[in-house]
């Protein structure tokens, strides 16, 4: 089966750094996605990790450790617009994306 | 590029009626489309995978006779919720993948279905 865990909620202040963790146990692993989802909207792509290590893309970075079944999304210089749900999703099999329940991030002034 | 649209964005229907949701890839050919359902504060759950010109593959627990999926062309897939009930009220999201991009799925903006 597939099991993906991430914290339900996190809070942070504007300008700070926040790390959202994701652990997974899945049958088959081809890669891990991070998506951002604002309420009532579709997810938007943030990052995709296939190999171990850190991928940096502007204010957002994502890390993967396949041996530990662990990933994190790092958000720097937080802005109010970063308040959203962040979804960790594992890509397995031929085309299956399995999503975690998402971490609701609230950025306060 | 890689834009996916859904129509309608919101729909309210009465219990027992059927509702059709369209998913279109606007600037690329989508060989595979996916339908997800998301309940409030829950994860996106894959309902079915459809390949153009063939029958959809449904996930365990999803009734194929209730959720009819048609992927008649490389740019259009439809999901019909038949005999809708209040428990079918949810956020339905489609995504599409090209034949050349194995990993990435491009998501539509979602359809909010409310069954009264």
C-alpha cells in the first residue's frame, strides 16, 4: 500500500524560513513531487525530485532521501501569498501519483 | 504552455440527476488524463486514469457505472456523475499528461460539485 505523512498545519511569519516534511512508504518509487494548492484551486507544480539531494529553485528548495523515505520542502523569505496547502505526492508505477493530505501553511505578518 | 481547462468551474444539481464535467488540454495533446476527487481538508484521491480511445481504468472503490469517463479525443475527457447524491459533493480535478513527458501532470482548475 501507499502511506504518505505530512504535518496537518504549520504557521510562520513573513520573511522567515519554514521546512515542511514528508515521509512515505510506497510500493514502487519513481520520484516525489511537491505542489502548492490555494483553497478551491488546482495544485500547481513546485518541484520534482528523483535522485537524493537538494534541488533549489528560487525561494523554494526540495530535498529527497530515498533510503529514508523522506523529503522536505524549504520555503525561504516567506510572503503572505505563500499561505496555502502544500502537497507531497509520490510518483510510482507507470503513472500513479499518490498524494499526502497536505500541510496547510499560514503566514502571518 | 500546457494549459488544462475544466468546465464548469462550479455546478449545483439536485439529487438523482446527472452532471457532466469536461476537461480539455488547450495547447497540447493529452494521451492520458486523470480524474481526482478531493473532499474538504483531504488529499486528492485518484479516481480513474483514461487513455485516448480506450476504456478508463478505475481505482479500487470507485464505481465505474456511477462515474462515467470518456476520453474520445486527444484534447478532451469527460466525467459524468450519474444519479448524483449529496455524498458525491466534492472538488473534482482533472490532469493531463503528454506522451513525451512521462512524469509531469498538468492540472485543471477543478470543478466544485454540490448536490442538494
